C-alpha cells in the first residue's frame, strides 16, 4: 500500500493538529547528475524528516524544503 501523498496537490490542512504531526518527505536528490554519459544509479529523491507550518514544509533548522511527496508519521502517544 502506497501512503505517499503528492505535494502540493494533497497538502496537509493548515490546522494546529496537522502542525503538531511529524512528516517524512521526499525532496529531489541534490547529488543526482542528469547528464548523458553518467550512470543513473543515484536515487531520484532524498528522504527528510519535516514539519508542517500550515503553508509549507521545513526541516529541523526551519529551512524551506522542495517537497514532492510526503507521508504522515504515526502519533507518538
């Protein structure tokens, strides 16, 4: 079962409940080389832990992320 949600098409709601949840996001891999002559074995995406601010995802250092997909982590309690 695929639980990955496309972003921004299915973004979380701008509610306090969604802002308190933890998310795992897929961002484009910055180390991927898209040129002829290079092996294309590098993963297309990089996985990051992220937080929802109500209108965008940020990482632990509050830097904005270029998110393509996300999944909500289960509650801690």
